[in-house]
C-alpha cells in the first residue's frame, strides 16, 4: 500500500506497517507505544497553555517512538498534532536531528519555537 498522505482511513495501517518492536507480542503493546504520541501532545499543549515544558519527559517519549517507528514517527506526530503545536515538535525534531532533509515539505516552512529550542540546548 502506498501512503501519499495520512488520513483517518490509512493512519492505523501506516502505523502498523512501520512498527518494529521485537519485544512487542500483543496488540496492547502496539497500542501502548502508539499512545505515546498522545502523551507528547498533551505535554506540549500544557506548555502552550502556560505550563512548564517537561523536556526530558517529552524526549523520552520521542526517543521510544523513533525506536519503534523509526522515520515514520515524524508523519505520525504531525498527523496527530494541531498546527499550533507544529513549531514545538519541530524544535524537538531539530534537537534530536530527526527532521527529514528530503523530501522538502511543509515541515521545513514551519518556524521552530525558539524558547523551546533554548530550553533543549540547556540539556
């Protein structure tokens, strides 16, 4: 199956296709890993609404996502996040050196959150 664009109909198939966790033996393990996207989203929303940026916790979730979904984690993240959170997640991707260079897409036009980047550079 070719995935030109993620949508509600092919999102789960995309996630399953690129899921690679040798320790996962059940559907619950897969769903648990997929829930990490929602955890990151929730943490970024809290920060966006005036809360604290929990960089270490977000980084932990993102690293696990990249471990089990590899490069497919990037489209999964951007699909699940509202556009107002895109600058924040792009900042984390830049910090982790996981922003894809090719193909050039809308992601490259997003201006990263400089406050977020400055907090990440303190690590």
